[in-house]
C-alpha cells in the first residue's frame, strides 16, 4: 500500500482544483464580478475595488456599513492573491 506524505508537493491538477474551489471567494458580493482586485471588509464579505470606492464615497458622511449585511465596517483587508497562491503551491 503506497503511503503519501502530507508534505508532498501538490500536482498541477491539485493546484488547479484548489484555485477552482476558491473562485466563489473571488467574486464581489455587490456586483458579482469575478476578479482578483478584491478587498475583504471586517464582516468577511468581499468587494471589488470599484464597489468599495463607491461604498466609501456614498457613505462619506455616515458610518461605513457593509452593503451586504449592513454591519459596521471596521476596516478593509488586503485583496486575495489567488495567482500568488497558485505560484506558491507550485514551487
């Protein structure tokens, strides 16, 4: 019986499958555009940069709230880098 190490390098198919499984996370929850230029708000909803800018501009005189769940936004987090993830998994 072959024993596979948990530290084995993932195959190209495994990397592609992993990235494919992350795709729903790479979709803006406002405009539903898929892309890599996404920011995550404190409630963990993901917005594309354009939608995040619109939210900030629209609510400039009010407390920022998530356009999806209306939770108070305490900050924006760095965008996901799926291409960088794929590169790291392949190396």
